[in-house]
C-alpha cells in the first residue's frame, strides 16, 4: 500500500507539473446589489446566478481548476457597464480582457469605442440579437458598416452567435470585412434546425465560416437538459454528464473548425445550474486530452491570445514570448 500510495503521489505531482494553464474566454461579472440594479440576471433566475459575481468570486471557483486568466463577456446593454466592468477588473489581474457591449449605429458608438479602447483590458464587443436588437435590420444601415470597419481597424474582436440566423449574418459581415476577427459564442449549445434541409443549410454555412481564418469558436454551453429521448428541453428532464452523450456534436465542431480555432469558455455563472465548474473543465479535458498536449495548449490558451490579443497581467499567465 505504501508503494502504491507513493506512486499515486508521484503521478499526481507529475500531472500538476505538466498541467496546462487555462484562459477562460467567457465569464459574466455583475452585482445585483448596486443601487441601479442589473439588467440580467433577474430575481426569477436561480439563486446561484442571481448573486454578486465579481473577479474575486470567480477566482475562488476557477483557480483550483487551473484557470489563470479570464475574459469577461458583457451581459448588459447599458453603455456605463462597459466602464463598470473595467473598473472592477482593474486591480484583479486574473481578468485579462473585457468583451463589451456597444450598439452598432448608435451616434455615440465611435466616441465610446475610442475611450474604452484606451484601456488594454478592452478587447472587443459583443454583437447579438439580444436586448430587442435585430442585427438583420442593423446591417441595412451604412453607419453600422462604418462602425464594424472601425472595430476591425482598431484591432478589436467581435463576438457573435452561432444559430442559423447568426451564421447567415456572420457570413455577410465577414464577406464585407474579411479582416475582422470574429468569435462564435457557445457553438456546442447553439440551437440548430430540426428540419433536415434547414440543418444541412446551416452546416454548409458553418463550414463556409470555418474557411475564414479570422473566425474562432467558444467551446461552451456543452451540457444540455434533455428528455428521455435525448431532445433538448428547457425544464425538467436530465443533464447528462458523460462525454459519450455530447461527443458526436463536439466532433462535428472539431472536424469543421480544427484545433486552431477552438477556445475554452465556461459561460460562468450562466452555466452554473447545468454543472459545477469542475465538471465542465473535466469534460473539456476528457475530450481534448487524447488529441495531445499541442492541441490542448491551443484550446486552453493559445487560440484565445490569437483571437483577443489579451495582455498578460501576472506571472502565471502564459505568453508566446
């Protein structure tokens, strides 16, 4: 028993020594106790989500699992919250970036983009059909295209969705501004069409996106709630925790985009009702470990550096230098 225990200890030490640092590319920061409140989440959300979640709270959850840095993705349409996030992150070096939220086509877009971009933490903006916005309509406005070009010229990144509507819109954007770095949020969790013909169209368009070298994908929202036939449901059902259940979907994404475009992302705290932080890290590691250390380094930190150009803030954060 003593020898076995010693061997296990040595193996554990070796694993720890060879562990790969993780940059989490999608977390949310907010504080519902602020006098002005927050637009999301609301009190109807689970208590585990509707609570204060600041960099220090995140570090306690994530650092034990090898996370050394994180990029905040804005979950508020309020312009002032772009500044609020940078304020709460300025003395928290675990935060290496913020993907903010600025409305394309707004008269003040360019002014705020310039001001926010002065802070190296500001790495891009999120563009979406959330908050009552309609990207289809926005893209009909010349000013929106000017703003997207300004975003690209500034060397910043655009986050976007991966559903059928968003894929079409992202193709349109990258057709006109091919140099713009774009990141698809939560592709494993994107709702794809059930109709075979519509799904085939979505797959073809996604494959076209994969040919564009500046398009990246967040490997997030993997865990799903499903019924007894394995179909997604909003409530009830079960949440499978075994990799075999999700592997066909993950393989499809991996084979489409390859190891140079995929990035680890937790979607914390939004993911909390679906799994613990440790479970989602473990699932990613279980999937990528057989692909070798080089692939794991790309997924867990190198690709995030290529996509967001974040700046190292503390010694344990990796770099290419």
